[in-house]
C-alpha cells in the first residue's frame, strides 16, 4: 500500500518520457511542440504532487487563528506562473513554425533539412 | 433520509446516462448518431448529476453556484452540438451541396 | 475514494498523452491536448491546488487550444509518416524512465507531512500571511507579495514572448489586402452567435471577479487575464477578425502588454521611494497591512493587463495572417 503513494511520481516519469519521445523521435514540428507541452505538464504534476499534504486543504485561510492543515503554497505559486509562461513560449514556438512553413512549404524536419541543403 | 436516497438515485442514474452516452459515442455507426448519443451526456447526465449534488448541499450558496453551472451547461451543450453538426454538414463530400442559411 | 478517483485521472492522463503522440492527424492531437489539460486541471484540484487548477483550465484547455488551432489553420493538419522504426529514441527514453522510476523509491510518499519540502519556508508563509498581509489566499500573498520579484521576472518573460510572436508574424497580414474578402467569423450562424454574445459579458465579469477577489479566494491576475482574454477572443471568433481587431487594435494591445509590466515595476519603485525595499508595499498607507493589500491589488492588476494583452495579441497575430498556398 505504501508503494502506491509513489503512483503520482511514476505517472510524472512516464508523461515526461512520452513528451521527450515526441520531441526527439517525431519529425513534425507541431508534434514536437505538443510533446513539449506534455513535458511541461509532467513537471507541473511533479511540483503539485510534492506540495500535497495528507488531510490538508487548499492554502486559503478561512478562519485565522484556528489550527488547520494546509498543502504547501509555494509550489502552487511557482507552477501558477509557469503555466502562463509556458503558453507564451509555446505561442512563440508556433509563430516560428508558421514562418518555417511559409519559407519551406513543410514542417517535417527531414524535408526542411533536405530543402535547406538544396538552396 | 428520503432526500439522501433520492439524491443517490439521481447521481446513479446520471452516471448511467453519462456512461451510455460515452458507449454510444464509441459504438454507433456514423457521426450524427454518435452526436445524438453524446448529447445524452450533455442533457440528462448533467441534469441528474448536478440535481443530485444540489439535493446533497441543501439551500446554500453552493446550490446557487450549481444552478449557474447547470444553466451554462444547458446553454453551451446544445450550441456546441449544433456547431458540430453544422460543420459536419458543410464539410461532407457526398450529398447535395450545402448552402449558407 | 478521492485517492481512487485520482488514480483513474492519472491513468487517463497517460492514455491521452500516448494518444496525442500516436495520432497522425494534428487536429485530433490538439483536441486531445485540450482534454489532457482538463484532466490535468482536475488532478491539480484533487491535490489541493485550486489556483493552479483554475489557471490550467483557462490556459491549457481554453487559450492554448485556440492558439494551436489558429496555427494549424496556417500549417495544415497532416503529419507525414516516418518510415524507419525509432529504436534509438525508444532506448533512450526507456533507460531514462528506468533511472527516474528507480530514483522515486527514495522520495517521500504522496502527502507525507514530514517531507523536506514542507519544512523550510512554507510554514512561515502560512503562519505570517494573515498577520503581515491580511489576506486569506496564501498563494496570492506569496505570488504578489513575498515573492513578487519572481513574478515580475515571469511577467517580463511573458511580455518578451508576446512581442516575439508579434515581431515574427509582423509582415504579410491578410487584413490589409483589398482583394481578399474579410473574414466574417460565425456571423451567418445565428445560434452560436447569439449564445456566444450572451456568454461574453459573464466570462469577462467572472474574470474581473477573479482579478479583484484573488486575495480571499482562488484567483489573481494570471487566471483573470487568461479568462478575460478568452472572452475577447470569443468575440473575435464570432464576429470575424476585423470586428475583433476594431475593439482592441494592435496599438492598444501592445500598450496593454507593456503598460501592465510597467505598472508592476512602477509599484516596486514607488515602494523604494516611500522608504522601503523594491516591491515592499508597506509604505503605501499609514497602516502597513492596508499598504500591502493596495500594493498586491496594483501588482495583480499589472499582471492581469499584461497577460490579457499578450494572449489576445498572439491570437490576432495567428488569425490575421494570410494562409500560404
């Protein structure tokens, strides 16, 4: 039963690897970006899992003074900002992919390299 | 006690309809019948599930919030289904050429 | 019961992630990403991270899907099939996965209160927030108060990425070409248009509620900015690109992007001028706690303005681009 407490971390590992696989093995640039966003989400999951305290609640203090158990707010803050930064960087990546499609007529990595050599 | 039993029955029935909607979306032959099955999840599934939760929460702020959620789902669900059916009709290869209404 | 639900959600996450990577159609992959984000948001909520769940649902399932679809409209949705089997990448990720899973056995179990993460600064934040900041939401207090310097950096990253998108997609705009009919959106579709227009005020209102209620419940500038941006983008989708641009031209959007970050930094410098450190708000009012609250409000407003501006500007950059042949 105690081993099941690691399930979140295993899911994190497998998600991280799925994202990494999409980044290194797929030639399509949009697929690579989708893999990157899975990779990001996996890291978010790791942080939020670490913040959880058994029997705790969301870190919003309803009645000050009463002893209450809260989950750790610090990873929440880090990931909250990281999600918004993540979409900004993904948007930047998509903009670059759109420009590559306009220049080369394709977004497959090997075709781009072949066309780049021909120039 | 009666309210508890009623809410559990509603939750179970709502879960059943959501399950049937999912099953239909997977098993039915073409897009329109699948959408018909999926709309079961939208309407009866959410109505019964949220109704069951409302009975559990009683008269409180949570019930008002649930009512708002229910209102939004009943507004957006059929609209999404309409948009999907419309897009399917327009992009269909066979059949008569579709015209803009 | 909740634990079992969490297990189901995590397993569904794995299934969805595999489906995203395997499917050859990019449109399907983007839709699956939306589902992935929604599942992730539910998982975050189960793990007590209400603010993060809200952000993930608004950004991941809403805005990110729209941006990907906007880019796919310019790119095309089919992925070429690879011929050879990717043995080397599979070996690499297999080895890495084995090492990482082996390493997890040294980690504290999920929810262990004695884990090292919970020992150092977090208890201090939880203890001091009601006293020093007078707020109930510790996440907001840490985000905009105790660690506002971090947040300023993040806002500047968002600003830079937003201007990067605008600069990369600057020329070859479709809207300027007279021979091309303007995009009309869904103006001919009565039902989505009426329902959408009915929803937009409520979406924006909810965003404003999150913006100004972030000290007491889940919410804050990042979530509010994302939700308001979704409302504005919905208007552009319904009424067509030109009408969307008319209410917020690019000049206004870039002004909002820079203005929000400027407001954040200006609040920090004002704290210095009033005798404190950079981003110390206690000098804003005779009562230090009231000063902190005013400072957090202003900083969160800056964050919300920048996030709204960046997301809407990025959407317009994709939506207004001419489709390549």
